[in-house]
DNA sequence: GCCAACGTTGGC
DNA sequence: GCCAACGTTGGC
C-alpha cells in the first residue's frame, strides 16, 4: 500500500465538505498537471491512504486522512464547457485528465500545520516533497517513514 | 529543440 | 497584494 498527499483549497472544497458528502466520498476532480495526472491514472491504488492538505488559506496544513475507493478514471469535468476545469483540447476517445474517488477516514482533532511540518524539514521529514521550495504538485507520494512520522504529530 | 513570455500556485 | 518557483505555450 502506498501513501499520498493531496492538496485542496478549503474555499473550494474542504474536509468539512467531504465530511458532509454522501458516504463521505468524493471524486477528486480538477487536477490539471501531467505529473499529478500520471499518479492518478497509473499509480494510486484502491485502499491507498491519502493525507488531505488545505492550501491557500489562513493556516495551511494536513487536516485528515482519506482512503482511495476507486482507482483512476477519466475526469468528466474536462468535457463540460460550463465547468471551470473544461479542457477544449481533450477528446473523449483519449481523455487527458483523470481522477480517483476518496472517502474520509479520519479527521484530525487538530490540523498538522505546515509550520509544524517545516520544523522537522531537516530531520525526520527531510525530502518530503511538500516542503520542497516551489513545490506546486497537488498530488504527491509520501514515503512510509514520512507517513508514520507525520502520524505521530497528529 | 531552444528559450522568452506568460500564467498559475501558494506561502507569506 | 507580493513574489518566487516552475509548468506551459509558441515563435523561431
């Protein structure tokens, strides 16, 4: 089983929204980056666990854990001209963008702030992609060692 | 294939 | 609102 981290802007879709969703499940649509797409399409497996991360907000950080309930399949919003994430160059026969389904598994009593993660950047969390300068990936792998250490911070 | 211009992300 | 980082686009 692999571990991942996915970012979301809480003003668009937050862990509260996921908690309120039917079966606490959602499709993780809107990823429009090829590197992240490849992970969604090819690498993320059913049963994998995912840290949910709130970005572009007052207190960025990891807010909970979700479980992958469906593996990569085409993101339908790419074909919808009325949607923000519409991609006029993507064809149905050869979809460009993919998504997975995730279900909320655990909500942390307190979020693990980015600030807290950074405090361990040169030690236990050395190499964590989230902490790399200029990191813009919205989906990224988390090593088992990093995952386990982050759990101790929760 | 190079690279400048441009757009987006995301912390601060 | 600023700005650094960096992916994408498009002219050549």
